[in-house]
C-alpha cells in the first residue's frame, strides 16, 4: 500500500456494518465478524482494511478490472471530462461518446450503432425491448419470443431473469415475463444430460446446436424473434462452445429469420484474447451487449451495439410517433464512462494486452491441466484466453459434483494464502462446483504460476 490512508478505519468498518447492504451476501455473520473492505488496489494486487495483500485472480470479483488497478491515466481522463462536461441526457451527444462509439465500431466489423446505458442488465433489456418493438412493426406483434440458453446469465432485472438459465438465481423472484423460452446448454463435459453422450467434438457441437432448432420448430419459427447467448457461458460454469456449434447456430438463425444477440458483458473487451468473444468463432451477430471491462470499472458504462439494418427499423416513418426506439437510460448520458472507455481501449492496444491474454491464457490452461493430472477431484478444465474454469467432482466416472461447501473451502483456503479466486455459486442447483479464474489482462507468468500453485495447495488441503 502507498501509506496514504488513515491507520485506523474502525469507523469505516462500523459504518459499513451498520448501513451497507452488500451484494450476494448473507449478513448474519457480520453481527459477530467484520465485513471485508477493499481499500486499495495496484496492478493485480488489492489490500483489505487489515493490510492483508491479495492477488486478485477474478478482476474485481466479477470479471471487470481488465487493465488492472491504479491506472492514473484513466482517472485523469475521467476527471478532465467531468470538469468539462459531466452529464447531458443521451438525447444529445457528447465528445467522448462520439469518439468511443467510432473507436468501438472499428473493432466490430458488421456492427454500426452504439446505444449507451449503465449496466449489462440494462443493455440486455434494450435488446429485448427492440425485439418486441420490431415484432410489432414488422410481424404484427407475433415474432416476439426470445430464446435463451440453459446455464447462461443475462442480468438481475425481472426481464433479464426471465431470460436466465440459472435456476437457483431465479428462485423466489418469479413470476417472470412471458415470451422467453429456454434452449439446452452446449457443455460437452455433461453431454449425457442432453442425450448426446455418443457424440464428441464437432459432431457434438452441431448436434447441440440442432437442439436449438428443435425448440424453434416446437414453438413455431414465426413466433421467435431473437436468440440470446453468451459466447462463452460465464457464471454457469465457464462453458466454452464445442467446435461446430457456432457456425450451426448462425445457420439456424438465418434459416428462420431470427436475430442473434450476443451477450459480451463478461467476454467483451479482450477477456478471451480478441476484442469480443464472438470473434473467436467467426459469427456475425445482430446485437452485441457489453459492460464490465468496457472501462475496467473506472466508470460505469454499458453499451448495446446493433447493425445498421436493425437501426433502420427505427427510423422508417418520422410521421409515426411510435416509430423510433422510445427509451432512455439516465446514466447513459454520463460522459465519464466513454472517456474512461477510450483510455481503457488505448491501454489494451498500446500494451499488447490482447496478445498477452492469449499467451497467458495458454499458460494458465496448461497449468490447470497439470493440476488435473495431480488431483482426481478436477473432472474438467476449460476456458478461452483469461477466462477459465476447473470443475470439481467426487468421481470422474459419474461426474457427481463435490459439495458447494467443499468448493467454498477451496476458495477460502486460497484467500487465506493471499489469492482471490472465484467459483460458480447460487447459479445451477447441485451444479455450483466450478472454480473460476479471470485475472486482469496484465497478468504475468509469475502471477499465473502463483495462482495455480495456490490452488494446488488449497486442493490438497481440502481434499488431500
């Protein structure tokens, strides 16, 4: 730490315990124990209120701080913009908003329009509203259903939870919005759940995509407006799509005139080694949504990006007061977000972080494979770039998951040794058994080895 903080922050801890409602947290233990407060970050290290140092292997716990902590140039860009013009509703433009939109579209061939908002959930809701409006404008309201995939996650609002493939996250929050239909996952490790255990590789990938077509035919293609998918499933278990899957998905969407929405909230802005995860698979979406790494957490920003063909649907008849997209995102007008995003993108380009992500991702995956050889509890390792997972099972033959308590014990053991890792949790009933890793794109070979060495020790400690 730089020593600039007060030595005694007892008052801060007590204020937190008395008044702050933490995300995804059971607060009963805080009646006796202190909540953790992260008070400083530099590079890939963070420090808590007790001065304990951690290597952050999950980029701010939720895949966000892509370029690391303590980036003075981003902070300066935001401060300069806020002093000049902090906010004006996005019904008008801003200088950084225009510049970042242009820069972003340069990275996304085939896309052309950027809609600013303030969270990934909100960005996804914009797509859902557009799909519904297009259904009314072009199809008499009928082509309004939105397909989503088992194990995928698209946000915490009621509409995005209606498209939520993680049943445990949805418990006690229904009823949900109608018109959202689930399609099966594409996880080859658990292909027996799909009745496809006799297939592997590309044959499995194509068959998994064909399951989507079965749902479309069951529901009626004339009722389906959109297919919403993560390029790599995140909290549902870090599921990389099998070979052959994405080309077949694209083919199916074109066949039935279904718009393809790719949720890049986690994978976007370099996490997989390309600017966007979908670019790993040679597909062309109609919508792309993003948040988290867009500004690496230095300012709140999210984007919904669409093709010109989609955009044209909302300017066909100026005399019709219902013709345009009648939507606003208040904090989509914050100018600090795109200012931070511009500098964030410059850093990724000038420091070669896409290349580093690919290289370090290969090292990380190789290290996990070595751990799998050593620890029978690791049933599968998978990932793309610096977005990786290790699934823990009681038995490799049956693939029965270890308990959530054991997964939590591994995470806690790593934390005690000074490395923060993640795990799938509160997502899939009886399937929250995947350790998750997503270090900042600046990660070094030494950092990668320290993370996996710590996991090795934690697995030994918990499972022997």
